[in-house]
C-alpha cells in the first residue's frame, strides 16, 4: 500500500534537493506534482485541495525559501501535514471503569469484521486482558462458526447465545462475561453488502442495549476513498468512535486512509495487514507518514524486536545488553531475529529508503550470507572477544572460509556499526526510563 504515492513523493523531493535555493516557482510546481500524486492515490478531492493549500502556504514562508536547506524544510512540512491528515495523535481505545468494557464492531460484509474481532481479542489478550468474543452476526450462516474457529486458535472463548436475536446475544454475552470474569467483550455484528436501514437499526439497537465504551467501524482499505462514503453514511445513524482499516497488505493506493479522518472526523485506531490473528496493529499517524515519505518506521521495528527479545533472550545475553555491549554471537543472533521478524526484506522496508533500495536491486543479499560464513569461521573466543581480531587472525579467518580479508573487514565494520547503534539505543532507553522514574 502507498507504494506508488511514496515513489512519486520521493521523486518530487529528489528534484527539489538538486537545487541549492528554491524559488516560489519551484514550490508551486512541486505542489502541483504533489496534488497530482495524491489525486492518483485516490485521495478525496477536497482533502487534496486543503492539503496542498496548507502545505504551500507554509512552504512559501520566508524561513523556508531563505534557509540553506530549503528542500529539507519542505519535506519536514509535508511530513507534518501528512501526519495531521492521518490523525496527528495516536487514537486510543475508549475505556471506562465498568467491567467488562464493551467494544462493538460494525461494517460492511467482507470488510474483515469477523477476523478483526478475533485479531483485536488477540491483541488485547497480549496486553493482559481476558476478552470474550460475542458472535452477533446471525445472518451470515458461517460467521459464528468462523469466529469460533478463530477463537479456538487464539485461546479466546466465543459466546454464541441463542444464535437468533443479535440484541439478546449481545446482552447475554455481557452477562456471561460478568459471571466468568472477562474484562473485555468484543461484539461482532452483522454486515450487509451495502449500508441499509435494517443493518443500521440493528447496530443502533445493540448499541442501546449494551452501551459499548467503543464502537469501531471496520473498513476495507481496498475500497479506496469509497470508505469515506460508507463511514459517513454509517456515522449519520450510528455514531462510532474510530476505524479499523483492514487489508493494508493489499495494493490499495491509500486514498481511503488519507481521506478518512479529514472527511469523517473519525480516527483510524488500528490497521490490519494480513489474515493471521497477529496482523492487527495500533495505528500511529506519524510512523505511517514517515513510511510514506521513505523515512522508514524504525520505531515499530525496534518495538517488534524488543518483543521477540523479551520472549527469547538468554539471560547471559540480556546481561551483556544491559551493559550496552554486544559481541559477534549477539550479532549473529540479531541476524536470526531478523529472519524471525519476516526476513531482511520486511526489515528493510521499515528502514529509511529501504523499499526503494530493494526495488532498485541495491541490496546485496549475498553480503548477508557472507557475514554468517565469516563469523562461523571464527573461534568461540574470537566471537566473544572481537577486539582480539588483529590482521593475522583476520587473514586466517579469510583463508578458512575462502573469502578475502576485505570481506572479513567489511563484516567487522558492519558489526562495529551495529554495536555502536545498540549502545546508543540502550543509552536512550535508559534515559527514557530514568525520566519516567523521576516523574
Ligand atoms: P466480514 O464479512 O466483515 O466478517 O469479513 P471477514 O472477517 O470474514 O473477512 C473477509 C475476508 O478478508 C477473509 O477472507 C479474511 O481472511 C480477509 N481479510 C480480513 N482482513 C484482512 C487483512 O488485513 N488482509 C488480508 N489480506 N485479508 C484480510
């Protein structure tokens, strides 16, 4: 998703970077190109108009034109405005002190509602909640079975009730949750092919009966800016709080995601990019905007890495990391974790410029295999104490694995860079923890 928009915008910025100073004409022509790029990405016309007007006004301020790095300033302004368009701040789930909290999902048939219910249950379970799924879609014959299967996969109980009256099922579901100590109830509701009266009335009746803390509308990113029409029509009858945008892994152009907040006022709270239960993520507008502009999403990556590490890291390794240092065994381990996180291509796509580098074939996959070969040719002592690797040892290693000393030096250079990065990251984390503790 967003690939073609992302390419277009990055090309526009490369054009600007080529110029030392920017004139008003340069800005005007860049804004025209941005406008075209957004329209082609299927962003709502009014949203595009407002976006380019605001961006242009900020870019034409003297500070930008007269600065020594005008192109960088333009990128920064576009980043700000894109973030604003996507919702500015992270939108959290509404909660209350009532137990259980109730979350109701609404949306058209096929939008991904039933799977989203299970994914959300899985995500909340991971945060320590004990959710209950309620099968409120009584019209699509397989919906309750589908939910039951998904619930089985993720270890979350599914309540089916009498299987006939959705309002009663929702009420009974909440009662069941109270009796069985579940702290969150997620109610799946019936969808239709189009927004129609009966669906709205039913959603309104369930809302009235169980008074959910949060109503989330599930929309399919593949339907482009049409999601805006569906969401607006829905909001007229059943006021909802936020959106789960599904199928972000498809080749949708991104218009829906970029138009939704501005037109309907409803924030995207979660995005889903896959069919598996773990493919739902909280939505962060700033990270998404950075990704669109090819600046990568390193924060999500580090979060994911630390999640894996928290689960699997060895005690001894954890100690070394606490000392903010790594050796070559850790370096190999990091490489293995990368594979677990979906391989180098997923990792690269979260890095600044990574998608582009891959598309252009600038990533030397063989170099990654070389790295493993070189490290495996070292003795255990050398891996643990990289500082002993002098010129003669490097020569021996090169000969041992049939590569050149330059190859070994290259690996050591990469290792030293990673080591430096880990030190910086750990220091930042310590500072952040220190700040939190002193608050
Ligand atoms: P519902 O009718 O709204 O309940 O839709 P479902 O939850 O049954 O989803 C419809 C189809 O979309 C199913 O085949 C899902 O596996 C698929 N689906 C849902 N979310 C995603 C997603 O984020 N990515 C992909 N690729 N498929 C999805």
